[in-house]
């Protein structure tokens, strides 16, 4: 777009070139315009600039109607969706067989009404170094565990949450809360998790990844891992993000509205909160990294059917309003492989390709 001042300067330079003997066409080509463009400028008196920024454009034929916008706003403000972003609202509606609008449409409507803001106290995610790779293509292949502090209402006193996460499904397969940090608690947690997940009947035991904390590397813990047949894996020294899956879960826990910022009154209160959080996380939480299904659904193998049903809902919505879909519908494909600290993208891609070939051969 060319401003009024630029048009006037260009026309003045062309006139000076003509006065010096240059041809009009050559002078226009030198400044990068056509002779008809200069004629159009002069007909307008060189008093107006490009009209495109001020043009009145008609709304798109497949734009959302006022009623649809009101419905989006009403649904987003329902009590069950009040603290959820569009990225989780839309999949939950799809599970109910309802398609209202896309995530971007939800975001635009909420932004127009001043209801889009950062939720939570966390900072934006930052890129970290990559580490040793483990790949999981099914539940009970790769576990990750850690311990975190839960503050008590008494300053300087803490409770200790031990937790084991299945990296493939994101399901919490074991947790305990105690009033002191001890390797004996970690041993008990390992034994109970192995029993609940049926590791004694499995030929291939999972890999258990953890950090370099003294509790998780104690001799009694290593002996229990050897007895259970679980292969240990550890983070690199002085690298805090090699155990990202569990650390992310701890952040989710501590930034939940129900988390008592002032601390827990006693051990029973901490255990009660942990039990309610794990149940919510496993059964109600739509996890963004596994196509917004719950960890329990993915752990039980029900996520494929759910994702296929969502895909069908989107196909019906596209058939009803094809003009609103310039490309394919949302990707609801099943995530076949999950990598812990990938060194190279080719490792995870190789696992995906191996699964694809196995299905074709079957």
C-alpha cells in the first residue's frame, strides 16, 4: 500500500524526469509503477491514499451467527467449563456428541468479550536440553517416579508425596503420602504399584525413570527393583528437566484451585487431598498430550474408540457446514508412541513406523 505522501513524491519525481527529457513509460518503470497507475493517481487529485484499509467488507457467508456466538459464550461460562480453556471444552463436548464450534472460534468469541486470560500462576514453558531416550508404545512399558514436598500449616514442616506415573498413558499407577522422607516408603510404593499393575505376570518389565535423589537411589530401592525385574533409569547429573512427565504432573497438582496454598493441617488432610487429586487426574482430567482423553481411558485402551467417535462428530459437523472448513477436520489420530527425553526425533518416528508396519502385517 502506498501512502498519499509517497504518491505525491513519486509523481513529482516522474515530472522532473520528464522535464529532463525522459519518457513517461521509462520514468514510471524506474520507480516501479505502471503509467496507468500514475494516471489513476492524478485523476484522484493525488489527495487520497490507498483505500483498502478503510474499505467496508461484508461478513463471510459461513461466519458464526449472533445466536451461535451467544451459545458459545453461554457454554463457556457454564460452571463445569468456567475454569477450562477452549482446548478442553471442545473435546468434552465432542464426547457428548455435540459440536458447537472450533477451538479458534471459541477463543475469538471469548476474546471479543474480554474473557481470554492466562489461567494459573505458571510461567510460559521454556525449551530445555534433550536427554537419553526411552520410548513407550503401550502401558506398563515405561514408568517415571519422583517425590515432592507438600507444605504443612506449620512453617518448616513438610509432608512427602511419592508418585509413580505410567508415561504412555499418563496414569498415576501408585502414590503415597508420608510425614518423613525414607527409602522404605519408596520400596513399599514400588511393591504396591507392581502388584496393582500385574507385573508378576509380565515377561517384559517396565523401565522406571527417576532423578538422582538419595531416596530413589538407595540400596533398598535398588534391591527391590532387582527383585521385581524393573530396569532403573536416572536423570543426568545437575539437569533438572530429565524427569519432565512427573514434574509436569506435580505442577498440575499444585496449581489446581483445590490445592491448599496455606498448607495442610495434618497428614490425613494431605492424604485425603492426594487421593482426590489422583482420582480426578486419572479419570476426569482430559490430558492435552494424549488427544484430550483421560489417562484411565488410555491406560485401558479405550482411547481409540473415543477418538474415532470424535472424528465422526467432526465429519458430521463438516458435512453440515462444509464452507466453514477450508482444510481437514481436527486431528484425532491415536498417539502410538511416547518418548521420554528424546535425543533425536528419528527415534520416536522409528517407533511410530514400527507400530504401523506391525498393524499392516496383522
